[in-house]
């Protein structure tokens, strides 16, 4: 987080605290939500719409980040409520699962991959040998994929030829034939009908979780706590917790 962004976050928190304890204050209630790209694109649009219908007086401020930076920012109380797709082991944080997802392999729809059976997992020898496009090393999807390789006893590095900042750029590049990629099924399912892609599962890969995160002993504002409880209740209702 830049010095400017940090200053904005501090001032915003100060104003929110003053509003919280001044019952006559007319200041708007601003709910600042920090999120990695996967929850931002696949999970939040629907739940924020449902939340806004109940709490139209709350201004929603969405701040994009990544799973690693979110965890680091919580140490200095720069982040109070966040969403991400990768759990960083830290006893001071509460990661509550809110939805399930799975990593899948996407390839160009060409003769090389068209002969493979899409009902079977993607061959691991191709996973390592084919040119691969990845998100940044600190993204939750990239970290989850690396954890998967280790769980399979695979310590060789994939043939990563390009890193891109977002899933949509990666999907477009795979569609054009630049390489293969491992992405979230949430991210891919929205565009597969429009792109020339083939999709494959990974061998013995369990579902991954999306999380809402907060510090265990962080004092949330009343409307932040209401939002947090709303998300937890939604997860329970959908059977994801």
C-alpha cells in the first residue's frame, strides 16, 4: 500500500469512528471492502446487490488487492474486512469460507489439445512442458496452484512464459494460442462459450474456498459487523460453511 493510500485509509477510519460515536452525525456510512480479483468478479456482485437492497444507506467502497497483500495489510490494521481465495496461516486472522471453487486447466481449442479427453484430468506431463500463462506470484490462484503441485509431489517448475495481471487477459491470450493456464472455474465459466477454449480438471484436486477475512480481535464498526454477519449467514444458508 502506498503512503497516499495508507493516509486515505487512516483518515477514512478516523471519520468512520467519529460517525460511529456521534449518533447525530449526518456523515455517510462507508463500508470499505478489500478484495482479491476472484471474489471481486465472481462472488461479490450478487451478494453486494442483495446487501444493498437491505442497507441502501451504506456506501460500498471496493478496493482491489491480492491475497498476499491483504494478509500483510491486516498486520497494520489497514484492512478490516476482506475477501480472498487463499488462506494465509496466521492465528491472528479469521478466515471464514463463504463459497467453493476449483482450479481448472484451460487450453486453446486446437488440434494439439482437441484429441485429449476433457472428461479426464489434464496430463501432468503437459502441465509442466507446455508454455503457461500465470497470474502474479502473490495471487491466490497462483499460490493455490503451486500448493497443488507440491501435494502431487511435483517440484519441477512449470514452463511459465508470461505473467498477466488479470484472468480476462489470460483467457484472451490462451484463446489466441499463446499458451495454457490454470485458473478458477468461476473466472472461466463466464466466457468459455465466447472463446475458443478447452477446459480440463486437475488430478485429485479438491475444491478450494473463497474466504471473508478479519482480524480476530479487531473492533469492527457496527455496520461492518452487520455486513460481516450478513456474509456468514449467506454462507450458512448456501451450505458453504
